[in-house]
């Protein structure tokens, strides 16, 4: 018997193309990610050698149009990609999320035609790696307060000064999408495409991470960094622009969490059926059955949330608040399931040879980034009551 996570036969409501995309990424994860990821995690190394194969599969900016070298998939197929990648590891999904939703999307949404043609095909093919700099050392949940500045000079060029913190892909990226204030308040926030070889740019790896270890995380510093006007994203303006990018990434994360939870659940089922204690498989004890029943129930609910959200996104009728609900619920669900799976595995559950503890540690970052669980609670609170708890 397979530990089927598709308990509600969601397969039957996916299109042939959606299933084919899902299956090809699943194969990639089985063949290329799972055999090496435990080692990468222990070594604290992002497996960059996987990038060409990921590009070949069309995983970067997969829901952006084909005219820019992207796969042009719908949002459900895009979500299924994120689900399968995170079944492997949150760090691998993070790489694809940042590249597609946080670096390619702003160029697509706010860039000129010339910028889209210059950057997007190379990013889809994985030759140009991007990162997204919004968070600062003193402004995480409240990016409106950012102190990075972009001062406009009389010739129309800009000078950037400031620092960004916790930036995924930061030290390996060829370009950074940097958000900075051109004036006094958050209405003047603009986005810039910063080539990372520009004088005045530096990146430093964040050391000592106990989570997302198979992912690069860095601090970026801009010191009198001069940029021609051509690097401004002209369609960006105000905090709303980076928040629009976050909505794209949060959507993918809500799907990704289902993948991480499914990996943990499937591992737990296999273990429960094979581990014998007190003369029988531990899966035969009611306590472990209750644990597994709870996991499966929560996974199914989370699957239904993202599938419906994806259909709404494809219809153009979804809202950022719905995305907040999905990110908040699904990541919390996956965090709990990873912890329960680790416990079910007993001592083996602390080994990198199994996935549960790696997922559990990763999910602590996923719980925190892209809006902490608390921030999404407050976003929902605002949607429910009409009262803003932030100001
Ligand atoms: P607020 O006044 O609420 O909003 C300003 C304007 O933006 C609009 N808006 C959104 N638009 C699109 N999508 C969203 N999610 C939006 N949220 C708000 C809003 O309607 C308004 O528009 P307008 O036309 O009136 O100007 O802004 P606020 O300063 O009160 O902030 C609200 C808050 C706290 C919810 C926001 O700052 C927030 O979401 N904070 C969390 C920060 C965060 O998530 N950072 C993530 C950094 S990137 C990252 O973590 C990458 S991890 C790597 C990976 O993905 O794998
Ligand atoms: P803080 O904002 O300082 O929050 C600390 C605690 O206070 C949290 O529990 C929070 O929920 C709570 N809190 C904050 N405000 C309130 C409130 N109003 N009411 C109640 N509680 C509140 N950022 C990027 O820009 N780009 C990236 O690529 C990126 N990648 C990341 C990768 C990793 C591995 C990690 C861990 C983070 C990454 N981030 C990135 C940063 C991430 O988005 C921030 O860490 C996140 O937004 C939270 O900010 P903070 O860590 O400063 O926490």
C-alpha cells in the first residue's frame, strides 16, 4: 500500500498538462534532489549544479509568458511545481520562488519592454540568477520603514546607500531587485535592477543558520552605488509594488508547504508500517494511527485551499488576503506535521538520512519569511474587522 496523500483524488480535477508538469518535477526531485539533499543540508550548501536541469524543466518564472522564454503555465501548474520542489527541500523551492516570483516577476510587472527582453530569457534559462532585497536589519515585518535610499542625480541616474538583510541567493545572484526610497516616505519606494558586479555592491553570507541550510542567505550592502536611469523599474511606485511581488511568492509558498508536509507524512507512514516495537509495527497502535489521521486530514484541507486559490488566481479574482490565509494555514500545518513525523520516527527522526527534521527546521524559516505567521494573522484580522492593527 502506498501512503497516498491524494486521499480526495485531486488528480481527477487536474488537467492533463497540470499532471504532466507535476509528474516531471516529481521525477526530477526523486532522481536529482532526494539522493543529495541530506548531505547538502549537513554541509550547508545550496546544490547549484541542479540549476541547469531546473531551467531545462522550465521551473523559473513558469507562470510568466512564453514570449520572454518562460513556460507560460497556469497558476495551478506553477503551484504544483512549488509543491514538488518543496517535497524535496524548502531551500530548493526558495531558490525557484525567489528567481521567479521575486526577481523575474517585478521585471515583468514593472519593467520596460527593453528590460524584459534583456533579462527574462536569461533568468528563465538559469544563466542570470536574481535575488530580492526588501528586508533590512531594522525593518523586517515593517518594510515601509526602510532606510535604504536611492538619490536621484541631475542627469537622471541614482546613487544607492543602505543595507538589506536575510537575502536568499544574495551572494550568488547576478542581479538584485533592490527596493529603496527616493524621497522621505514610503510613497517614494522604487525598485531597481542592480547588477551585483556594480562598484559599491557587496554581499556577505549569513553564517550559523540552523534552518534552510541548503540555501544561500546573505546581507547586501550598497555604498555610493551608482546606477544609470535604465536600471530603475519605471512601473514601480510605493510599498504596494514590493508587496505585489510578495503576493506572488506567498502563493507559491502555500503550495510548497503541502509538498514538505506530504514528504513528512509519507515518511511517517512508511516508518510506522515497518518499525516493530512491542512485537508489532508501531502503525498498529492507536496513538500513531491518530497522529497519521490528523496529518492526512490537515494535508487534504491544505491541498483544497491551494487548488481553489489557484483556480481563483487563474480567473484573476483572488485577493492578497486569501493568499495570506493560505500561506498562514499551510505553513503552520506543515510545521506541525514535520514535528509530529519527527517524533513518530523516534531516534531515527533526528538523522539527516530521514527528511522530517530537515523539513521541520526549514519550515521555521518558511513560517517567518514572506510575512511571519503573526503578520498574516493581522492581515486577516484587518480583513475581518476593517480595523488596521499596524498603525
Ligand atoms: P499597507 O498600507 O497595508 O499597504 C500599502 C499598499 O500596498 C497594498 N498591499 C498589497 N498589494 C498587493 N499585495 C499585498 N500583499 C499587499 N498588501 C498591501 C495596499 O492595498 C496599499 O495600497 P495603496 O494603493 O493603498 O497604496 O502597508 P503597511 O505598511 O501597513 O504594511 C502592511 C504589512 C505589515 C502587511 C506589510 O508590510 C507586510 O506584508 N509585511 C511583511 C513583510 C514581508 O513579508 N517581507 C518579506 C520579504 S521577502 C522574503 O521574505 C523572501 S523569502 C524567500 C522565499 O520566498 O523563498
Ligand atoms: P521582526 O519583524 O523583527 O519580528 C520579530 C517577531 O515580532 C516576530 O515573531 C513577528 O511576528 C513579531 N511581530 C512583528 N511585528 C508585529 C506586530 N505588529 N504585532 C505582533 N507581532 C509582531 N527578506 C527579503 O527581503 N528577501 C529575501 O530573499 C529573504 N529571504 C529570507 C530567507 C530566510 C532564511 C529568512 C529567515 C528570512 C528571509 N527574508 C528575506 C526576511 C524575512 O522576510 C523576514 O525575516 C521577515 O519578514 C520577518 O522580519 P524580522 O526577521 O525582522 O522579524
